C-alpha cells in the first residue's frame, strides 16, 4: 500500500492556475495530490509523477533553493495527444532527516507503484537517487536492466560513500545483486577515466558515445526497449551556459530517447535527475515537461509485445554463423526485431525470463553476412559468468 505520509501536496498556486487553464490540458485532466482534496485515488492510473527534493550527496551541490513548481506549471499547460491512459501527480518527497531516510521513502514509493502497475516518473535533485530507484526492484523477483542517459558513467570508487558521481559502483557491488545489465547512452570520453571505460567493458556493460547516438539515434532503441528502469542526467543535454554540458543531446534528441523509453513494454520507472544544477536555467523546466510528455506519449503507444500471445505472431529466422545458429524474431505488428539468447540450465530462475534480446534489423543482416552481433555476444557471456 502506498504511504502518502512521505509525500507533500503540490503548491496551491498550481491548483489555482488549473482553474483558469484550458479544460483539455494535461493538468485539467490529471489527478493531483492537493492540500484541500488530499491524496488521489490510484485506481486506473498508469503514470504517476513524483518530485524528490533531495540533493545533499551531490559532489557540487548548489547553494540556492530548488523546487519543481516551474516544471509542473509547464507540464500542466501542455495538451495530451490522443492518449488512452490516466496520469496522477503525487506531489513531492521532501528530504528525510538523513539521505538514507529519503532513499528508503523513495524505494518504498517506487516499489509500491510498480506493484500497482503504475509507472513512476521521478524528478530528482541529484542523480544518486537512482540508487533508491534501483533498490525498489529488490523484492520484485527479477533481474533488472538499467539504462542511464548520461555524459559520465558515474562508477566512482565503490569503497567511498555514495554520491551523484559514484552511485553505479554502489549498485554493482551492493547486495542483493539484481543488476543484469547496465547501458550508458551518450557518454563523452573526456569526462570518463580510462579505468572506468575498461571496467564497463570488463563487466560487459553497453556504452554508446554521444557522437554514435546523434549520428543514428534509432540504434539505441533496442537498448531502451530492453530496460526496466531508465535514468536521465540533465547534464547530458547540451547547454552552453554550463561547462559540463557544452556538448550533449539537443532538445529533440533527448525527447526522442524519452519516447523510446516510454514505448518500451518493459520500462517500469524513469527518473530525471540533477535538477539542482539546472533549475536556474529558464529553458530547463519547459524542456523537462516536454521530456515527460514524450515519455507518456511513448507509453500510450506500447505494443505489449512481451506477452505470450504477441510472441506467437513473431516471424522466426534461423541464421547459421560460424558454429552457432542465431535465432531472430520479427514482429509483424511493429516491425521490431529480437535475438534469442540461450540460458544456462543451472542459472537462477530470474534470468530464464530474459531469453529474447531486442536488436535491430541491421543485427540480422550482419548475421546473414557472418558477423555475430556484439549485443548477442555480451549477453551470452554475461549469462555464462553470472
């Protein structure tokens, strides 16, 4: 049961604005946690927005106050597409007495929402909060795939206290071990040490340089299609006003990635982090509202192709490559592709569910030309060593 005691209602000024807003706007048609009406009923809700006012473990915390008022103001004014889903704004999770208290509360909120088949959209102060987002999967009996859209890997030193620059190292080494794969989209080499780059390869994690993605953004659609949870570091977005984001994704590209995350049948939570760095930048609240819009748009167009009945319609292709026979599947509905990953018989049951790995048509064509897809090789090796 979701405990709303952790959550404070949205600002009354936003509710007053809704009364004069367009009746077809998102804000006029969503359930909102208010001081007057209290917590909304969650029956039928598919998407839930949650703000987290925590940034104490940022390596470079800002001195100024931040909140999510402007983000909500822009989001509420947007018009929905032809959506057939319900949205709620659950309000804000304030700082606990300690950061660990905030983590505990966020972990509880995300876990309970996922159990209710509601997708939490988290807006957070600093990116270490993704650790609590990940820990929400501890009791959900599944291995998880994390996708991080970020200019840095944020592995850090796992022996040191967690921060917004070292949370991934903590995820890797801290029990319970639920992480099957981690993928980074948009890293910039000059912000990552060679040791971290080598460690990502050693762990068989996926990483895609910024230039690779901007040249062909569709190449990372299968990566997001295979994700369970997604994190977006706002520092991955280009903004000449901030040295750490002089290069990065533009607004169209980050919104496209958010839509890919939304359209994935597997993504069950998403976080947008590091707002504490960028809340003074006037364009960011509007951009974040649009990122959320595109994510919701994607969710609305999910194909539910992870159901057994959908898979029965897939077209199967067997491709001999060297000593292997690679099995590909194509959906006649969406045109998307998967490749089968054989599992080892003595593996934990959690992993036996992950036998179809999203891929591209190019992977199939390369296999026909006797080139084994790198994503197949990495997934197979990971199965063998886990």
